[in-house]
């Protein structure tokens, strides 16, 4: 038998050599994949998208108008305030009233103590008057000793200040601002007074303000403190819309 040559056998064996893999375009296993941007409104219908866009525009417009009203309220007199000053003040006060005494303090020399009483009408038509309720004492009791007092307790002071600047010496309202200040003060007082007896309802309110001058410091001699002065408003009629929940018949 003819023997095979080792050289010939080696030449017939297949080659198992492979080309090296190019891994330059394969990201490491821990590399975070880039996020694909998503449309947050994709799940909304056309009507819902229109409503969302309209609401955004209205909110932006309201912010612009409120900012403009605030600017013209605290700015010096100009053409806009001369033409539309009443409308701007009616919008800003009393909820958005601006007070800049923090930057130019004016020391308070008087103290106002506000009282209110109500006129009640019973089911048989008879009319009675309640006693005076000390609104200022209620606010002071919650403000004293409270490190974080509620701004709701400043409403009475702001409302009474707005009333004084919107009425003349005869307690008559000056334009729409005066009427709005009366309505605001009535509603504020009715939320802080006891509800009338069953079968009765509130038909009128009256306010009284006792103004006391703050005494001078001890080192200022020769100054006298005047006696307290009393200011009483006329009886203001109370409508159904002015009544608090507990005062409604």
C-alpha cells in the first residue's frame, strides 16, 4: 500500500482562521440609550389640544394685564392713569392693594378700633338692633403672640383704610370705588358676627370707629394726647348676596 505523505495531508486540511470583528460601532453594555422625544399631547384629541392652548393664552393674557395694572397703580400720574385710573383702582382694591410703607415707613400715630352692629328683622316684621361687636379685638387676639399670623387678619385694616379714602366727610361714597369698599366691608363683617336667631335675618349694618392717638414717648415733653374721636357710618342696607352662610334665612 502506498503511504501518504504528511506534507500532502497538511495541505488538504481546511483553514479555520477568521477576520477580526470590528466592534467600533457597538456601544458598551452600560452606555445609556438616547431618549426619543415624545409628544406629551399625543394622547389628546384635537378639541382637548385647542382647549389647552386657549387656556394657556388666557392665563398669559391675565398675567400681563394684572402686571400692567400693578405697575400703573404704583407709578406716578401719566396718560394711562389719567384716562383709566378709576378702572385700575377698582380692579386693584381692596384685594390687590399695594402698600409701599416697607420702603418709606410712615409711623402710625393713631389706632382705629372698629365695631359693628346689625339690624335684624324677625318673621313677624319687627326690627331689632344687636349690640356692638368688637371686630378689631378679635383680630388682635389672633395676631398677638403668633409668629406666623394669617394675612386674613389684615383684611379688616385694609378694608377700613380703603373706606376712608373712598368716602367724603359726609360718609358718602365717591364713585364706584366707594360702593365697592362698602360692599366688601359689609361682607367681611357679616362673616365675623354671630348668626341671627332662627326666623330672623340681617337687613342692615352700622360701623363705629374709635380713633385713639398714640401717646408721645416719655422723652418728648410738652405734647398732649387728644381725646379719642368717634366716627359712625350710616346704616347700610344688607342684600341677600351680602349675607354670610349663617346669616341667610
